[in-house]
C-alpha cells in the first residue's frame, strides 16, 4: 500500500465502485484552509491534480468518480461524486495523520442516513502537493 493509493469502495446513488487512487493538497473550503483529499476510481493526470483539488472539474464532469474530503481543525466534510450528496462530521478521520507531506486515514460509514444509497469504507495515503 503506497502513497497515492486508496483501497476500499464507496456507494453513490446506490451503485458501488472501487477506489484506488488518492490525491491531496491545500485549498480553501467554507472560508477556512483545508486539506483536500480526493479518492478516485481512475487516475487523474499529474498535470491536472492541482486544478482538480481546487475545482473538481473531472469529478463534477464524471470523468472520474469518487470521494472528495475537506479536512480542517474542526472535523471533515465528504462529498460523493456522482450524486453530490455531502455530509460533515466533527472530529478526525480514523487513523488520520499528516507527516512528511503524506496524509493518511481511514473512513467508514454504512450509509444509515441514506438507507445505504451513500456509503463508504476506505483507506488512503497521499502526498500533499504544494
């Protein structure tokens, strides 16, 4: 399990798919500086990663699918692509750490709030791009 990898799966709009790739960077979300982590089913071209972290062009265009996390001092927020369902959580992701520009974590949610239409069970490690 190396940096830039995700493992696990997610369900969006009732359809389940694998997550294999992980990307991270800094961006403004909801008025505060956040670490943004993107977990995707397909790779994002290296030259497109910085823009994707900022504006999610490929995710919103459904060229890639996956989860978008925004993590700040108060907790985290996650948005599902496709579907745009989002939820925020207080506290940290499980096994969350940022060391030497590598962010790692784990997240699980059975989707009880959505009757299983939006669920996730993932692990990731990503280099925080500058």
